[in-house]
């Protein structure tokens, strides 16, 4: 079945450092890809998305490009802030959207130190 | 606009008691999802509904868990009897599902933190 693999955390960075969180996927069809973020004590919220190959999703300084050839959707940010400390989840639409389930990765905890 | 509403936000109960968690999805959404999150197992999909009909309940741990969606604006997740291993944060999410296969962004509620003593 479809699946998502994320790099394990925690990832600890200093403020203004460059961030990469790796995400690769296995899927049938042509899934949409998502990054969700969960701040402490809150539910998940959509950070960015891409619906087809070579699309770049971006929001709040974060970016991720849908790479079909490498089945990847790595999350990047050029300069992280303390307020970016959260858990980040990569996800894809199950069976290319044939169902409306999302398949989530295990999450990566990011801790940004001042 | 109001997001997904869950109640209660925190629940502490004793082993063997019945627990009912409630969710109000975003108005106009036709899909509803129940998730459970723990440190050990991460985020797990328990069950989801399309148009108030349960579609996939394969994630429901055992018969002690049941979920209903009597109408488009309300769903419950019930645990009877509760056990300490049910302690977790339970999230409800909703989305608008199109059969055309367009991406289906899910909107999450704030969660209910359940502690079973």
C-alpha cells in the first residue's frame, strides 16, 4: 500500500539555520503531497501542498517540491525561527485521491534554539 | 469561520468507565476522520465517514471503541469500557471530498486529551 517515510528526529537547529526534513513516498497513481505542522498542544494544520509532479508548495518561508523521479517531497526553509519549533508531518493522498484518506509519516520534531 | 470543534478538551476518567468524545466538523464538509495520537504509536487513523456513512473502520482498536455520525454536523467516538492504554490525544478532522479525485485537505480540531487512570 501507499506509504510515507520521514527522517527521524528530533532535529535541533540554531535560529537562522537552514532546515531540511526529508520525506519520500511509495504510491500508486498520482498522489497529492502535503506537509502538516503541529505546534505544542494543538492539532495538525496544513503548511503546504503540491498536487502534481514538479509543483512547488510554499508557505511561511517553507518550501517543498514534488519530485516524481525520486519520489520525494523534502521540506526546506532558509532561516528557521524559534517559533518554527513543532512537529512536521509529511502526508500523501491515499491511492492518488481515489479514497479521501491521507497517509501520514511518523512526524519529525524540530527544536530551534535561540 | 469556526474550525473543527471538539469536546471535551481534557477528560480524566477511571478504568472501566464509559468515555464519549464529540466532534463538530466544519460546516459544508462531508468527510470526517477520527485519529488517535500517542508517543509510542504516533498518529493513527481510527475511522472515517463520507456523507455520514462509515467507510473504513479498520483502525478501530477493538470492540470497546465505537463511532457514530447521526448527521452532517456531529460525530461521537465512544470507548466502553475504558482502559489505561486508551490514554492518548484524540483528534477529529474534516474535509470536503470530491469524487473527481482532487486533493482533499483535512482540517484538524484541537484534540481531546484523554487520561484513563
